[in-house]
């Protein structure tokens, strides 16, 4: 006659269960899923760091938006990124987020009280935070304590200008 011991029976069952379940190995589906996730992460990072449009950066505005819809931006503080395309004088320059196109460039006047040297590398971009105004020289000189030589700005009068509070290099 065989007598079953309940404790021994439970131990045998649990140890058999551990032995019977095979160890998990990386399968083809797992590898495909992992590769897909890595690719998605890479594309998301690449998309959010190239700085080409306002959809990628919630508070970023393009120069074309400012030059074509100036009325919407007058008096607003915004951030733009673009390539400097022409130096007007030591305190101002033109910026364009799509240089080489027919898009109008935006005049930037540095009112940050920090001298900013524009990059010599034409692939470098600058990020500017500042207020959009129409270029009325006496008002800007008074409001920002600047001295703007009239002869440098005659072709930009009453056009949009960005009064830069901060300027920095970006990739």
C-alpha cells in the first residue's frame, strides 16, 4: 500500500513545473519588435532635433510666418531659428530659415546687451528670442536704448523686425 505525503507531493509538482517550463529565448518576432522600436526612437529624435519647422518645436516660429503674417506677431515675443544670411552692421543681421528660396529674410536687431559674433560656418543656425515690431527707428531706439544708423535701415523701414533679447548658436 502506498501512502502519499501531501507536502512531498506539492514539492514534486512545483519543482516539476519549474523544470518543464522552457527558458524564454529571443525569437524572431521579439527581434523585429525591438528593431522597430529602436528605429521609431531614432526617427523621433532626428525629427525633433533638426529644427526645420514650428511643428517640431511648439514655441518656434518660422521667418516666413513672421514676414507673411506680420500683423499676427507685432508686439509678441517669439523664438525663431534660421541661418544668418547677411550682416547689416555689428548690431543687426538678416535671418532666413530657408535661405536660397524666394522667402523674404527677417531683420534682427540685437538688443540683448551682449555682443554676438555670427558664425562663419554657413551651415550653423542661430536661435533668437525676441519681440516682433515694425521698424520705426525712433521708437526702437527709445524703447530699447539703441542707436541705429538710419542709412543702414532705409530699405527695412516699416517692415517686420525682431528685437532680439537673446541669441545663441544651435546645431
